[in-house]
C-alpha cells in the first residue's frame, strides 16, 4: 500500500518541530531553554528507545541496525548541543556561518540550500517573526535577498581572482559542455521523462492479458440465468489485424494507440455452462416478484437484469489479479411480463426469446488500477443486443444396483441460451442503470475488452 506509517510521520514532524524550537532558542540566546530542552530530549529518547519500542516490536532496539544508527545520530546531536551550552551563544546571532566568508565550497552548499523548496522562505519568515525589528516582512525579504546576492557576488569575485583571464576571452568548450550541456540535458530529461514513463513507449508498460473470464447474466438477487467460463486460447484471443481495423473504426480515435497485443477478443458460448436449478422457494419468490413488478410502479418493485464479469490476470506486479464489475438495466413492464411467461411454461425444448439491449458493452477498458470504463464512440456507448431463451429437457440417467437390476430415472433440467442479434444499441452514458456519466460499470473494478455473445 502506498501509505506512510504513522510512526514515521510522527517522527518526521517531531524532528521538524525540534528544528523550529532550536531556531527560536538560538534567536533569543536563551541558555535556560536550551538546558531544559537538553534534559527533555535525553529523557524522551531513552524512554522511547528502551521502553516504548521494545514493547511494540517485542525486541530490543539494538537488534535493529536502523535504530542503532538513529541512536548514534541522536547522541552526536546531544553532544553538539552540550558544547553549545558550554560555550554559549554568540553575541550577534544574526551572523551566518555559511555566508560569513566566501569560498567555492560554501558557494555550492549555499546554492543547494537555496534550492531546497521553502527552506529559505521558512527560515526567513521564522527569523522575522521572532526578531524585534521595525521592518515589514516584504522589506525583510528584500534585505535577505540583498545579503544573498552580495555573498554570491563575493564568491564570484574570489573565483575570478584565483582563475584570472583576459577581458573579452571566450569561455572554454569544456566549461560550456559540463555546465551548459549537462544542465540542458538534465532539464530536458526532467521535462520529458515523466511523459515517457506514462506512455505506451515505456518497455515497462507491458500488457497484462486476461487468462480467465467468468460471465454471468441474471436477475439481481437470484441465481444467474447464464454462466460462462472462458479460459482456453480459443475463447480468449489477441485481436487479428482485421478485427483491430474494425475496432479503430467503430470506436473513438482516442484508442488508436492500442495495438493487437493490448486488446483481446472474448467469445461467449451461446449456451450456459451451468444448469439453472433454483430451489422451489427461490423460484416461487422470483415469480411473485415478477408478477408484482409487472403491475407496480414503485421503486422497490423494479426488476434489474445484470451483466457481471470477473477477469483473472497472471501478472500481479503491474495490475490487480482478479477484476470484477457489473452493469445492469431496468426491465420495463413488457419485458417483465415476457420473462414471467417464459418461466411459467412447463413444456420441453427452447422457449420464446427474451430480448434486451444496453446491457452488454462491446468493449471495456482495463486500467492497471482504478475503475474500468466502457468504450464509446460519437453515438454513445456501443452495446450488443442479445436474446435469452430457456431450454427444458428430459434427462435420463441409468442406475445399476448391486443385485443387477437397472433403474432408469428421468428428470427435467433447465439451462439458458444467449444469442447475439444482428443489431447494436447506442446508449448515452448514464441513460441506463449502473453507469455514470463517464460510462463506468456499476461496481468498481478493473475490466477487460468486453465479450460479445457469439452463436
């Protein structure tokens, strides 16, 4: 998880607060406050390392190399603070040891200090706040800038004295290469590297293909009508060249950067892999809900047809391994009545067809992390119109007893077929239940190129 531990956060904030307190004590030249801080820090560090952390981690702090290094650094800090208490503060605390005398080393250290974000501003603001002065803050900032520029000029003058050259002489090519060329190259990399890392040209952005898919279509709250598991190379294939050309023509040009290795085609079987066998109480409850919804306009009586999918990917280092999401549409009274009549028949064979649209998107985009989205074109969300049909058959099974007698059993079995029609629907984003204005599935998750039913 991309989260910072709370103890680390508390530690960093404590060190920042300690720096502020030290600066305030230095500006006021208060040895009493310094001595009190010295005793307090010594006590806190010892209790934290010898009592608190061993109780949390269940081991002594000297068994952790990082804590030992931290303890040694704190001992060095307390030793320097003790020397500061012994010799006292200078009479004029406004002097700065880094900029008192010009040198090449101090020049580079000062430039690094000025490059640290907000370090110079925080120090200047704190000094103005804790110092008795008649200057306003903007005047104090101007004074600090003048002091800074004078130090830089003094360093440059010292450098020219050590390395004199004739007036009007050109800069050497070596100086131009190491200063101008390297800085230009570094800034160019700083500008374009983030774009390269996020682009498809980055070799690290390898495709993470789907290796297994589970598709379900059914009524929310009951056993799915249709279930299909896809795991063979014939079910999940990379797109061919002709399929890729059709994909680019059907959808927005925003996806033209995808190649055939980034897109997979999933072919659903026309028959369900699992028998539809709800328990009698569950079936009776479904029939009552359908009958009630056909004549009711109440929100709690609405019936929703759901299309859910679960994709599995092998490379967990660059994306989620299991991705699930769903989409649903609300059935109108005519569709509810039609579905009720299909379930209310007792004959064998294939029943009447139940048609629907705006449910199965033709393509779903899977990001590495975040919410999947349905692909659209200028007309809106492209979905595949399909039909459901219930098949009832008599299945015979033969049982041979130990005494040699043969028993033949006949039972009704039911399963659903799903078939794609020759038409597609263009649905506006958010015009059907389960989608947002960005054409996102109902349940968040990462998704893959959507399967379309195939006969």
